[in-house]
C-alpha cells in the first residue's frame, strides 16, 4: 500500500476548513507554474496527496511568514508527484525547468528539503550577479562570488556564514566539518556539499518549531543520519534561525507593503 495512506502527524491549523482540495486549487492559491502527476497515481491517491500538499505548503507559508507567491518562488516553480521515480530517491529538485519532484511512495517528509534547494537556486542570481543558470546561492557563497549589497541579502548571507563557516569566517564550521568526516567515512561527496548542508539545515530548522507537519519535514531528529550528526545541533539551529526566520519574515513584510 502507498505511504500516502499513512497518518502523517500534523498539529497546525485547519487550512481547508474540513474541505478537500485538488492540485488545481494548489496551483491557483500559490501560483505554481503547474503540477504534473504520474500516470500510475490513482484518483484516490491524487485526492489524498492534494490535501497533504496543500496543508504542508500552507504550514510552510505560516512558518516562514510569507505571502503565497513566495512558496511558488514568484510563480517560477513546477511540482511533480509520482513521475520518474528512482529506487532509493525520495525526492529531488531539478534546476533545469525549476522542478520540485516528490516520489509517490517515498517522498513524504522531503518537501521542505527540496523546497529549499529550489529557493537556493532561485535566489542565486539575485544575490550574486555572476551566478549561472545552474548555480545555487550556497555554493556561490562558499566560492566567494561577489554579491549584490542589499539589507535583506545581508541577513540571508549571514545565515549562510553562520551555518557554513567558523566564527572568524576563515574555516569551515563545526557542522561543515562533521559532514566532511561523514562523507570521508562513506567514501562519497554528498553530505558536505554546500547546497545539501543548507537544505538539511533548513528542514531541521523547520522541524524544530512548535508547528509540526511530517509530510512537510521529518527525519531530522531521530533518523540514523540525524544521530550521525548530519543535521545541525540545537545551538546551531538557534543561530541559523536568528538570520533565516528574520530574512523570510522581512521579505514577507516587504512584499505585503508593495502597492
């Protein structure tokens, strides 16, 4: 049976007032470019998934305190569900086409992680004039690209710095070093990539909040990867949240203040 039938824990408000929604409703509310659903996703599974997506995206919007169009990255993001799944791959973000894809049976809990990949990609050319179409802002930051000065940009970049660098900005942070060691032990280069460090930190930052939604994010606290140190500890999350929650709240205020 599909994992969609699981009872995903959630304690947020009733965004749907008890009603069911469709994927078309999600596109309309958030402004996504579109949502594509796999041919093997049944009508009943679409029905369940649409409600789960809707609640998770509304919870994400509430956690970040932003308008709905920020969730669709100003109408540039496309969602797919149950399309082109690969064994062992729960979800992925595809820069080409700006596609956030969740697998039908294994994608639950990965939405926040992949959304941050999409945001990290979307914001790169706005922060760094030299960013190319495939670049992520986190990697541009580590590679010391020149950035466009702006008060909001400074807050976001302070988050990257707090997460990825030592206090003097000259060495990798303790979190970065932990993940480097994990990659060495696994003979891989994955957990210590800047975009992966930041996406895991973002989802862990959300899961640490009182509002819980296990379809949006799960696994950052008690999973084997979490126990190995692949996510920031609470002190690291608190320091990161001081920057990133403030960034998104101020971004939301600035957008809402526009005529």
